[in-house]
C-alpha cells in the first residue's frame, strides 16, 4: 500500500511538472482511492488476506493506469 501511494504521488508530481505524459487522461486521485483496502475488498466481493490485497492492488493499477511516456 505504501509503495503504491508513493508511486502514485511521484506520478502525479511528474505529470504536473510536465516530465511524464499520459496517453489518456487519468485522475490519479481516483487511483489512490481505488487501491484502498476497503475498495479492493468490495471489488473482490470477499475478504482478502494481505498477499491477496497486494495482488489485487497491483492488478487494479495495471488495469487502470494508461500508457506513460517521458517528455
């Protein structure tokens, strides 16, 4: 969770500074909310243990993040 939030914060800073360009616009705050434990548990419709949460978080980010390009 901590690593994902750090990554998304750095991504947001890179986009704001013009260092990273997204192929499609993506609201990073939506991703930050989507990786929260309660939201992942709701999407899975069952309780998840720590390992399953980490796997669900990674899968969520892979599916929701657009292609990124350095400027």
